[in-house]
């Protein structure tokens, strides 16, 4: 019995189906909650560097479930707030 392996350099495989509207709504709600958290924060809301990276990655990944323009707008808003919080964090070092 032989096992087939995906071609690493060939045509891309078909991706997963788009998320349902229910999933998009849940993701949108979570992203807006996180965005509000960083907007209200005076200092970085996560103390551990790994938690900061996880929050950043999670937000970036979540925006991919939304319509492109909406995802980009939310990402840009989140990124601006994170830049502000990184500046505060670095100023206090």
C-alpha cells in the first residue's frame, strides 16, 4: 500500500470551504472585543511576551474569516493600538 503525499511545488490544493455566517459572526464579535480591550488599555494587557504574540497571531488569523475590507480595517485598527501599547511598554523599560 502506498501513501500519496501532496506536491509541495505543484498546484495548490483546494482550501477549506468559507466559514458560515454564524462562524463569521462569532469571530467578528471576538475581534471587536479584543480591539476594544487594546483601545481601552493604558499598558499592554498581556504581561507575558508569548501571550502578546498569541493575541497578535489570533487577531491576524481571525481577520481572514471576515470579508477582506472589513478584516483589513480591523487589522489596521488593532495594529495601530498595538504599536501604541508597544511604545508605552518600551518607554517603561
